[in-house]
C-alpha cells in the first residue's frame, strides 16, 4: 500500500523522469508543492525579503528563485533541490546573525552608507562612490524631502539598501519686530517651530 502510494506520487510529480519527460501537469503539480514550501522557507528565513532589502538579501532571493525553479521544471532532482533551497536560507540566516553581532562583518556583506550632502553642500566624492548623478539626487530631494535645494538639507546618505535618506536642517527662528504707538515701544518676537 505505501509502495503503491509512493509510486503514484512519483508518477504524478514525474520524480523519476528525465527533464524532457516532465509534462505540463507534472510541472503544475510541482508548482503547487514548491510554492507553499518556498513560502514557509521565506517566512522562516528573513522578513527583509518582503521589505526594502540590501544586496545581501536580493542575491539570496534571486538564488532561491533560481534553485527552486529547477524543482518545478524538473531540471534537478525534486527533494534535493528543495533541500538546497533550505540550506541557502539557513546560510543566509547564519551570515545575517554574524553580521548582527560583528560590525566589521556586517559592513563587509551589507556595505556602509555613503554621505551625499553635509550641511547643505553636495559631496561629489560620495556621489561618485555611490554612482549617484545630480539628476538622481534632485529626484530624491523632490520625492523624499519635499525640497529642491540641497542647501536646506543637513545630511543626506545613500543607504545600504540603495535608498537616499535626508536629514533636514533645523529651522532657524524667525525674528519679527513690531512697533507699538508711534515707535514708543518695540517688541521683538522670536518664532520657531517646535519638533
């Protein structure tokens, strides 16, 4: 009975077949199995797959897709391919733990932020290091900082995930002088916006 069920599963999934012999139905059934397994692996792997990821995370996502697609199309053995995907995610998790605990290793695998603007001055070396053009910086200023003038920015960084972040300059207090009754008394008021 168990042997019969095992044979049926092998036939349905085309587990013993050559790549050329795996038909569309078998690939569809493999997809139905690989998708939830991949979903479980990613859920146990890293939440950063689902957000803004660093190159460290993107590479693993690409490799995982490449490896597990082989389980679907039959170009590699089914179960060992799923195991390879699990090992890939386990390796990613291990390296992420080492990066978390060791600053130098985290910088090595994830990179460092690059300073693009400091005290309103565009840092040409940082832009060159990050391959950021003037137009790229202008676009990020408009989209993320609601600004068009870099002199209004205290600092800007090209972050490890490829996004550009901005720290605006603190607003200078505005001084308003008001004359009262024929210049007899002048009141000086300092207005500032609280953070």
